[in-house]
């Protein structure tokens, strides 16, 4: 009986997946020029992300975990972080991307419900959705930054404490191995934590744009919906 139920759920999931795939292609084909125009807003973010990855792999620190490399780079250039040029660049990357997410969400919702769609109406929708979505993005980003700092800086304190204990006991131990082990564990835990949050917060943008909720409220509702979805799919 349980095997039959499991098979039915699997078939249903596959059918729903195919339906979603066909619906997505249908929407993109019907409004291709609309979505292509919106996608231009993501170019600064895409370029910045690809440049950062290339810089990481081309640097001499590419053997370090990415979080350690990033925190090291931030500390090394801390005197330049609050300059007008840096802040302007950050805004030029983030603000268009937020607008792109808002416009894409609004456009997809209009297309799914087969409502009239014009670029002017999409732009007009930003007056109601942009600030709440920026609020949600800001709250989510600050949360991720706090988690990043906690997982990246805490191993430093842990390693320091272990070193003091080892010295007090008079043991001879390779500190490089210890440092690599602790940092690797912390980096894996950080990657898991951030990946999980990004997944469960995946609906936050749609909730903000379509339901007029923002900040932690949108993030909590997205997490709850994700939990309910996983519960129904088990």
C-alpha cells in the first residue's frame, strides 16, 4: 500500500513538474521581448558576481575557503568600503536587480492569470512593490551577513582557545592541520546554512510583491510555506 502511494506521489510530482515547465515556456514565448528587457536590469549584478569569482580563482588565495578569502579582502580594503565610489557601485548593482525581481514577479503573475500586460503597467507596479521588496532584500542580506560573520570569525576564536589549551598541556601539534580542519568544518556549515536559507526564502520576493508583506514577515511566511510544501511532498 505504501509502495503504491509513493509511486502515485512520484508520478504526480513529475506531471506537475512537466506542467510547470510547459507553463513557464509558454509565458516566456508569449512575452519574450518583455522578459528580455527586464533581464537587462540583472546585468550589473551578473557581471559583478562573475568578476568576483574570477578574481578569487585567479588570486594566490584560491586555496583558501571563499569565506576566509572574502573576509581577508574586506579587512585589507576596509578603508575603501565607505567611499562614495564604492557605495555608488553597490547601489548601481543592487537597485536595478531589485527592480528586475519586482518586474519579473509582477509580469509572471499577470501572464499566469492571463491579464493584460504592458511594460508601462509593469513599471507603474514598482511604486507599490519596490520599497517593500528592497526592505525584504535588506533584512535578508543583513541576516545572511550576520550568519557569515558568525561562521567565519568564530573559528578564529575556537582555534585560539585550542592553541592555548595545547600550549598549557605541553603537547606538540601541527597547528596548520588544526586550522585547516576547523576552517573547513565552519565553511561547510556556513555553505549549508546559507543555502538552506536561500531555498526557504525563495518565495519571499513573490510574497512581498503580490501580498504587500515585507521584511521578516515575508521571510517567515516563505519559510513556513517551504516547510508545508516539504511536508506535503514526503
